[in-house]
């Protein structure tokens, strides 16, 4: 119906009958009494009756027309109608394929409905006009592989069922995949030799037809349509991009979610509207095993300018380990599909830290190289402070699986033991395993000491600047036994990095509290150059061992290594070379270092819709039964997943998550149960609702087409008026002219007193 407010139009149109009803009531017959004195007057009336009746009918028609035009104006007649899109063809048969855009952006409000609902309604009307001898298929851009099964190409033998399916369509949670839908249509057209006609019902957003959008892939399919002599019809249901806020992403700012330790979460919001958004309220909800649902205090973003992105932050402490979810909700606006975001978390009881002790002391653990490290991380020994260290000696390195830890610390480790490979040759197998671990995102800290073997460190460990050791070292400097001379951190050398915050700013005075009686200097050859795999060496602190600042020996260095990070502290971790472990700054630095080096975990749990789910099963659950509940449960049944076995691993994969929300992976093996949550959010690009013009479309699509602008939203009033498609103002003007004519003629005919 070509009205923005059809109910108001029909009500006003019905009111056009009121003048007729009044006229008929005034013509009710009365009892006639003859009166001799009225004979001459009645004779005069009979002679003028025909003229008076014509005058009354003219006035009656003008009054009815004025009320009808008022109904057009109030109902907002816009003059757009998809009728007659189906051609009256002289051909014996035609093939009609309709591509309906059911992506997230088509959920935009259009008056009292949505763009996809309006398009589906018009599509249902068009299907009624298709002759029963023609073939019909309906494809969906958000789920082309599903729509081919729901609406297969065929004759309209049961139009009611097809129309019912079309009318029940809702917007999907996916982005538009127009090129795939057109590709499917091209294959369908190959099956017929009759006339071919393709209809695309979409909002035709500017982003989709710009570089980086889907137009590059779609152009190839449009050329295939042109080569196959397919007629193309484009029907635009896009509305103006007014008043839309979009969740860009939600992410945990910490590397790990640890129970009893506050985690920080950031939500980014983009203003895709045309006006500044003020005082945007963001609501957060937390769900976990120990608390089914907790509503957090709302956060307010003061303002977001059009096209800009602002953030809201929360901090929350989970009391126990296990799977958890944080939801974020924006206020309702013109597009509901981009107002919600989910963050899936695997809350751990503690970080797992491996300390390789190069100088253990079983008789007196306090004298071991690792004692103060472990105590600084976990003073109570129960992981309550978020860290759970495991201490091993160098002799047990061969038994270690580094991937089970978030950080690895080498404390005065002289060298790695040689091992014999499967081919019979000897090498540093665990050194290679540690390198692979760091490259994949692990963290490594190296403390030196009196047992360090310079030959190993400058050889395979340094590996010509490409190995794990970030610098080449020289013989130890200083006398740790006498402890008469010492050096300190140079306060002016402290780097502006978070890991060094203990000694930054006013706290630089703390550098004078720490004494180093011996340390490991760098070789004169200098620092290695960066490469594609290994980053440049960063000096985080220097010793004040010389009078010339530029010659101060590096005390703490760091460098990136693949996706991981390495830090080297050029002194011992115990009290043999320094009294640092006795100072409180040691405790804060060690914990900051662990946080800095920790391997990121949990990022793989949250992604956009259609990003496949992958989960590597732990060794103890290799034979577990794996099932998945999607956000569509219970409408969608529980899915059993087998997974793929690779060597000693089993990877469980769900290839095509198509719904926004939480996916729950359950694994059971005997009495043991494990639950892992995954979150899938809508693609924020769908929130960019700016439309492309017909002229721009003709420049992008390499074939001719018919174009119908089916814009029916009040939000796009200016756009429709500019196109000359909204006629309510003209109807109101004509109504006023008709009322003026009615008054003039009424006076002219003598029906109104002057």
C-alpha cells in the first residue's frame, strides 16, 4: 500500500461518505399538504428543480473530494508501489527468481514495520501476480544455501504455502552475501530456456557497493547474468541512516580472566546516525555458574558524534572459576540487530607459571633460585593471588609441556640439555619447543646468575639474533661475595611501559632502594636488529654503573617474538647477586611482569557471526562426547560434534554459526563434565545504513536494470520528497483550493448567505 500511515488513509477515505449521508438524510420525504396560496410558488420551484439538483451534486462532489484529499495527506501518500513489477508477458513461460536481502541491516525500522517485513510483504503480493505456468524461486542473501532448500525453483503449484513462508521471514544475524545468491541464481537460470527475470529486494547500502564491500565479487556474477540475457529488477527498501548506535566490539582488556581478580571489559560504540548522541546508557549483565544473572550498574557515554566511536568500561570480579558471559545492551533505536553484544569467558582459578630453577636447594628451599619468585607470585601457596607457580629443575625439562602454562621463567638456567631425536641426531629439542611456544603467544622471562653458560646463551640460545635470548652476554661483573660495591637502576633510564610502573614518575625514587652486587653485562657487539619474526630489543631499565649515561649497561631488556614476548633481567632472581627480593618493589615488579608476559587466552571464544568455532580438547578429554547448543535452542536441536584428530590433539569444529548469541559446548566422559562457552556477535559494518543512489548503482553494476525506489519510512521524508514520490503536500494544497471553490460556488448558487 503506497501510504506511510494506511490506517489513517482508510479512516479518512471512509469519512468522505459523510457529506453523502447528510445529503440523503436531508432528502427524507415529508407529508405534503396542498395550500392554494402556494400554487404559483411551487410552479416556479418545479421549473428550477433540475438546475438546483445539478448545483447540489456539484457541491456534494467537491465536499467528498476535499475529505478524500485530506485522507491522502494524513495517510502520507508516497506514490511508490511494487505492483506491475511482474510483466504481462506474451511468452509461453518465464522464470522468476527473487533475491530477498535478509541481512541484519534489513531489520531497520520502516514506519511501524521493518524493511525486511515490507519487502517480504511486497514479494508475497508479487508472487500472487506470477502466472501458474511460470517457474519461481526465492533466495536469501543472509543464508543462500538454506533458501535453496526452502524455496526451490519450480512451478507455483502451491502458492499459498510459498507466500506463507515468505511472509514469516525475519532478518537473519548475518551480513549480506549477494554475490553467492546471484551465483546460485545464475546456476538456476541455466536449467531453463524461457524468459529470465531476476528481482533483488534490498536496502542497497553504500558500504556494500564500495571498495572492500561485496561489489567486487558481485560484478562478476552480474556479468554472468547479462551474458545469460537475464532481465534485472532492483527494488530499494533502504531508509535514511538516522538515529542508529552500533556495538563495534566487546573485549576483555586483561590477558586472562582470573577468579578473585577484577577483570576489565571494554565496549566500543559507534554512532552511525546523522546527529550527536547524548547520554547513551549502556547496560551490562553477567552470567556465570555461581551467579545465574547479575545486572551491573549502567554506564553512560556522555556523547558520540556522528561517525565517531566511544567506549564504556566495567570491572567485575568472578568469585570462582568456570565459564561465564558478559552481555552489553544499548538503548533501542532504528536497528535492533546491532544493539547487543556478548563476551564469552573461561574464568581460570589462577595463571599457571612454570619456573625452571637452575640452582635448586632441596635441603633449604629458601636458598633456591626460585623461592622468592614463587613467593612473590603466590605468597599463600593456594593461588589466591591469581598465580599458581610450578617449580622444576633443569633435569625435568624434557618432561614439560610448555603449552600448559601461561608464562615460563628461566631462573639461572645454565643451558638446555641435549636430546636425541627420532632420526638419531642430537639437538636441543625442548629449546625448539620453547621457541614454538613463545612464537605462538607464550611469555618468557630470563633471569641470569652464576650458572649461566655464555657459550650456550650466545650460541643456540641467541641464534645470531633470531633466538630466544635477546642479547649476547659477557662475563658477570661485580663481586657478589664481598658485597662492598653495588650498582642501582638508573632512574632516568626507566622505560615508559606498564611493566615498569613500579619505578615510574614519583616512584623513581624506589630505584635507590635496590642494590645489585653483581650483574650480567651485554657484549660490546651491541643489540641485534629486528626481523619479520623478532622485534627490536627494547631497554626497559639500565644500571648506573658508569658516569656516562649512554654507556650504562642494560639491566632489563624485552623484545617481541612472534606473537609472544620475552623479558631478560640481567641479574639473579634470588639474593645471591642482589638484595632486591627483600624489597617490596620486587613483589610488585614480578606480578606486573607476569601480567605483561601472560599468554592471551579467551580471545578465540568471542567473534562475529559466521566465524567458525574451533576448540582443542585437553588430553584428559580426548574421548569425550561433544555436543553443542546454539542460540536457537530448543528450536534447533542439540548438535553432536565428532571433531578431527591430529597427532595427540582433537579439534572440535562447528563451521557455520549463523545466530548471534551464546554457543554452549558440552563434553562428557564418564562422570567428568566440561562446559565451554562461545559468543558470536553481529558484524558492526551492518550498522552503516547510508544508501547508495540509483545513479551510483548504475555506475557499479555492469548491466542494465529496472529500478524501483520502494522507500516507505517516515525517516526518509526528505529523500522521498526530493524524488517527487511523496504527494501529501500537493494533496493538502489541492484540498484547500477545492474548499475555496466550494465556498465560492455555494455563494454563487445561492446556497450560502452572502
